C-alpha cells in the first residue's frame, strides 16, 4: 500500500507526530542555543551578612547592628519584601504527589539521549525515584529531593543521578515544576521549569511537605541543577524551607547546587540591557518571557528576584551547602558566579569539578551525567558513605556526556 492509499486517520496521526517532533526539537534547539550563549557578570557576595532576628509576632526582621552598611535593603531597591508571617500552604487533600510522574525511563549516561527519549515519554521518572513506600534509614535519614533546571524536567536532568542515589540507599523524589505558564516553550510537555520562580518555589514547598509527610522524615536534602539551585534559595528564604528564628525547625538539612544560576545570568548581555531598558519603561524582557518563559527573565542578573535574594545574603542558617561548578559552564559564566558565600549559621563548600581531574570536560548540561559530579554529590550528602577517595575521575564530554 502506498502513502496515498493509507487511511486518512493514519496519515493525520503521522502529521501530528511530525508536528509534535518539530515543535519539541525546536525547543531543544532553543535550549542548546541558550546553553551556548549564556553569560553572567554577577559576582558572589564576598562578605556574609550578620545574623538578623525576628520579632515575637513574626512580622518584622531586625538586622544585626551594622548590617545595613554591608547589605542593601530590598526595600531601598524598590523590591517588595515578602511577608515572613505568611505560612506556606500545607499539602491539600486533593494533591496527589504520586501523579507528578508516570512510569520510569531507562538509565542514561548521555544527556542528549535522555532529552530525546523524554520527547516521546514526557511524564516518566528516572529510575530509583518516587517510590512512595520508601522509608529513610538511620544511615540516610533525609530523603533527597531533586530539582531540575530550566527547560529540563524530572527525567532528562536526573536519568543518571537518581538511580545512583537510590543504589546508595537513599529515598529519592523528583517532581516536574514550573510548567503552568503560558509561554511558547511552556506548551511543550517535556519542557518544564519555565514558570515564574516564585511560583515554582511554592510548588516545591507543597511537594516537599508531601515527601516529609509520606516518609515521616523531619527534613529533606535537596540536589538542584541550574535553576534548581536558585529556586532552592527562593524556597528556603521565602517559602518556609528555612526557619531563621529557629534553624532546628528547618525543613532542609543539606543543599547540593550543581551549576546553579545562583547569581543570575546576563543572557549574553541582553538581560542587562533589557533590564536597563525596562527600568526606562519599555518592557523588552516581557517579550523574552513570552517565548522562553518567566523563569528566563527571573534568572537575568539584577532581576527583582535575584536582587531580593542577594540582599539577604547567599545562605540561610542551619543549612549545609555544597556548590559544584564546572570550568566549561557556558550558561553560568564566569563559572565562579555559581559559588556561594556562607552567612551566619551556615556552611558552604565550593567545588570546581576539574580540580584534580582535568579530563572531565562537563559543561552546564552534561555535568548532570558526569560520574565525578555524581561522586561529589554522594560525598556531600554522606562523607562517610562516600569518602573523597571514592570520587572517580573519568572523561565526560560537553553537552552529551559519556
């Protein structure tokens, strides 16, 4: 039977499949372009902010003496300060975290292979994740929540990291967040992390409360890639992840930021220029957001979200941070802008992937499938279970990985 003799329904089905493939490959191309073009000029803070206190009624933050001279107030920059009195919404009876993903995809050692697989299977979870019957052990009492990056998702970002953590004995959970916006890329089902970061932080807060309730764990640990690092800061600071008045009540113990956009990016200067023009009254960044999603604009250096976070310091009390960067990061540049400076009551360990291992050529994308990066993540979560001597040094290529 030739093509002209095939039933119309079959031909229409093929057309629809080709159209979906074309749309999604266009999204992949946009992501690769963004990865290849991103430039950042933000620099991490060099001086930690002094500790602040909170009034008894929970409505005011009182800076420590002398802190005003070291850190600008968000209000002085025209930024509306979120109310710390707002209590994050608890998990509702209608929310079912088990519906975040459906089924499992194969383990991937190649980032691009995982991305392409996910086009056809946009809802799958990575191996080892989202076992809601999993109970934390004494060795690993904190479940690990994985937070994907912009234009990535639960599967393609963690198709190698998740099974590695599961094999090491962790309860692993992962969600697709930031996919409810109306941007162009937001309509591509396999492309997540496009929505406003402040909204995504609220989604994550609800999900983490569900993980804690189901597992019985008091705290979780977070591993975030790219935007996953920045949205973690937003969750800790403004959505109840950290409790500055009593860090013992934090919902998070450890944070591992992998190539996190912790201080924003200039998007090849367009972001900085666009922000300047925006301040003059012409909303050019709104055009960018309409196509790429609000999360792209939120990650522009000097955006209101980044300024509000930086005004309060890089860290929150009671959290242990490990920040992993790569010399070949083409999105977070210079790569050192991913690193954080420890504030009061927090610890920060900044690690360059190539230190002691020059053959790992991982860039912003392929770092998520780097065996060395996975070893560093495991060491950060449990130094005894995975000592530094067990972290491998093997070749991993840019973009694709192994």
